[in-house]
C-alpha cells in the first residue's frame, strides 16, 4: 500500500533543540557503578570513568544528561558525595534498597560531563529535604568563590564553578512510592519557594517543576494545574515521564505507543496553557519529557524487596528490534512537538533500561542495544527545523488500546542552511511493507537525491543484541529509494520497521 504526505518548509513546527536528545544517569543499579564509572576497568581514565562506555556515549550523540535521579534523589544528601572519597559514608538508598558508596558524587559526575562535552541537568531532593539543601547545592556548584559552600568546592579541588544551568525541582513528587511524596499543594508551595531561593543564588538558572509521573496517575491534570498555580512565575519547564511496554502479546498497540505520547503531550500543553490564561501570563511553560523509554516493568517483579546490596542488577532490559522501532517512533513524537517540548531524556543511559550495556570486571565488555541505533541516527541527522507531515492517504491499523492509527508514523527535519532533509518513518504494520510517497513542495525538488535509506527491520522482530552477539541488530542499508522526476520521494518501508531517509 502507499502512504502519502507532503514535505513543505511552510509546515514548520519549530527548531530542533538538541536538548531533545538528552539522557539520564541515576544512582540506580549499574548505571553509575560498573556503568559509566569503574576504576578497575582496563579502559578507565584517571578519574575512574570507563573509556569504552564513554566512547559509546559519544557515538550515541546525547548532548545533555540528567543526574542523580530519579527516585534516588528524593533521599539523597548531596554533601555525602563531595570531599575526600575515603571519608564518604555508605548509605542505604531507600528508593532502590541498595548500598550507595558515594564514590561518585557531584564533582565526579560534573567533571565527567564536562570532559564529555555534555550539559548537566541536576535534580535537587524535595522528598526528604528542601530549600536549604537545594540553595546550598546551587551555591556549591555555581558561585565562583568567596562564600562557605563555593569555597568548600574549591577546597575539594574544583576551582572553576560548574555553572549548571538546568535544575529539576525534585522527582515524581506525585508518586506514592516517592520518599517524601506530597500533595500537589504541598509540593507546589515547596517547589515555588525552593526555586525562588535557587534563583536568588543564581538568577540565570532554568528550572523544571515536576508534572505527573505518568498520564495514568489518578491526579493527572489536576496535579499539573495546582503545581503551576504556585510555581508558574518561578519555573521554565514542566516535566512528563512515560514508559511503554508490550503487554499480553498486543504488539499492535505497543507499536502505536507514539499515539499515547502525542495525546499525553497535548493534554499537558492544554493544562499549562489553561493556567497561563487564568493568570493572564505572557510566558509559556515548555515541557521537559525528562524520562521516556521502553521498560518491561513486569519482567522484574519484586525488585524493591531485594536485600541491600552494592550495584545490584536492576531493570537491565534487553531490547529487541520491535523495542527499537518503538524508541524510534517515540523520538518522532517528541520531534513533532518541538514547539513545546524543549527537553527530553531517554531513561537511562547505561545498563538500567539503557541503550548501552556494560559488564563488570576489568575486561567487562560493552555493546550497543538495538535501541541505540534509532536514537543515535536521529540525534545525528534530525537537525534544523521540524516539518509537520500530515498523511493525506494511507493504510490505517486497528489497535486495542488506541483505536485506529496510521500505519505510517513520520516526521521530517529540514536544515535551512544546507537544504538537507531527514525523513524519519515507522511502518507500524507487522505483516505488510509500505510505499512512502512524499511530495516535495516549496523546495527545488530537482536538486534533491536520496543520500541513504537506513532501516531497523528484521525477519525476527524479537532479535536483540547480546554480549555474545553485539551486532545482531544494526541499521541496514535499503536500496531503491529515489526522488522521482516529478518531485516525489518514493521509498519502500519493510514491515515493522524504523527508517531514516536522508536527502540532499
Ligand atoms: O528510571 C527509573 C525510575 O523510573 C526513576 O527513578 C523514576 O523517576 C521513575 O519512576
């Protein structure tokens, strides 16, 4: 079947903010320890960070990393993680019932991020702590010197301020599982006053306030409205979190997860704009989708009951071709909302539901999960301006969870300077291939040719990368895509596939 749409620079949605390609490092499981950091690994640098993992992080192309949690942050004393490493306490982390050794803390993480060219997005603890700890942390990180906390940082060997611009006011504070869970009113007031104090220390910082933990929370919608009622003037961004998984063999609905993400974003935008209208505010709140991914929560039942251990293996999902296609389509949804979604973080970066896996031990291997590929290719090529694609014709599919959806999910980016076009397209149909036909309008179409067509697709949609077979799932080159004489991009999309087409 054919699926048609038009590519036209007049259909601009907004500029691609590279911060849409953010990721997340939490002190959870093996994300930090034996993930990014492992001093006894053969590739470790002088600071103890793994060189092999760093190489994969660079290749992934993420420009921003959120840290240190997640649920972890809601019980975290950041002071435990600074100063001489030998003096740092071993703490019980209540969120994941793990032993936190504090060998990696603020200075180690921010030093790694700086060396890697990554923008940090720090979260403060609004579960068990509040205004004082948060403003002290901003002072420790961002004030050049001459005050107690900034001088302590200098004493700890970091003479230049870290200049952290982006801060999260807590994490998932609407969730009953959260240490220090609060009502919307309690959290809204605390977040407003904490944000005010943090701004008093450094007026240049941007703040993210917690929205709902997911769109299914009983307080969804009313939580956002109440929290923004208190914090609207103080904050820049409102957070969203969503994890998707295939349940009960319903792959058709799983492949349509982007429809859920689209609706979720639209509802949060509507709620934020409602508060704006009530307040007669000029400013618009943008969204920080600071946790999103595929996560098979059902596969790891009872992990919270684990006995306390250092670096337990937690939620180390292995991702399949199907999961990678869904990750690619969730990125399409995020790009489609580039006018309002300013920040997004794939959760997490390594081992813990990560696109990168690593094994411990001095010779521990590291490899790319299937989901690594659509993320890395999108981050590298989907740049410039996002162009809306409205399918004018094409097959529709029935899904149990989301009703009828288009078989083709797509978005286009256009680099105005070079003219380069990147078409991202998912064929959600598990049985049938699809011919994408996109008319190039308002562009010198006779100047365009297809540079490459890469796809994640496989005869076995459950195929995955493992330590033994790390390159089982890789992007495959597909021949035959072309721009026809009358200016139409024509490409054959395999069944159940994620595709990247580059035109120049
Ligand atoms: O990313 C794993 C966990 O998922 C985070 O700690 C929490 O914020 C979310 O519930």
